[in-house]
């Protein structure tokens, strides 16, 4: 298991792990549910349960072991600060890789997102040699899509009224790495 230290813009040091194995499920549960409370643009519609997080962790570890996924988790003081992943498509899409990222509110704007994105892209290119690396993002999440543009993604599609949050529908952007 890879473990490396990284310093953020403010000097805060985080540990980057390439598997969720050494991070307790309770920490993931606190991380994801805290982001739900703050209204982050996640695909989740509600807080997760311990059972759901245990399933998620087992599933991610299985995909990593089968060579289908790359995972990077950033930890500070035993708490999850952020995570990113890259997952191969299936069937005729197996040469395309989808990237996802979520950064805890306390760590946004401090370089962690860019660090995880750049590292995830580099590892995905090396390991999967994909035809395309893509992601989706809710259009109102401007900070996220500006970061994605900064690291080399460009918008290729906009689906209006696609994502529901708090009873309203918002556009979803599809972006591909140049």
C-alpha cells in the first residue's frame, strides 16, 4: 500500500493512501455525512449508514484488487480530508476512465483537490492507458469545474435539468481530459 506525505498551501500535512483498507469505516461515515450536512454537491441524496459505508469500502477494495479502480484517500490526524478515484468503464467503455473526487469542507481551497486530481490522473494514465478520462459535475458547483478546467478538462456536454438537489433540478456538465 502506497503512503506518501503532502503539504497543502497553508502548510498542513496530509497523508495520501492508495486504498481505504487502513482507514476505519467510521471515519468514512463521518466524512461523507459531514459533507451531506454542509450541502456539498455529491451524488448521495441522504446521509449514509454504517452498513452502506461498510459495503462501499468492501466494493472499492474489491475493484482495486481486480485492477478496475484507483483510489486515493487524504487523511489528516486520522480523519478523512478528501478522496479521489478513477474507475474503468465496462464492456465497450472499458477504455474510458471516470474520475470522481470529494474534499471535506475544511480542506477546500487549500490545494488538496488539485493535488488529488493531478495524482489520480497520472496514476490512471499509467495504469489504465485510457482512450478518455472523463468526469461529470453539477453546473452550480463552479469551484469544482474551475478546478477541473485548471487540471486540463474541457466541457463536452451540458445536460439541462439533470441533477436533483433539494427539490430543484440543475444542469450536469460532462468534461473530458484534453
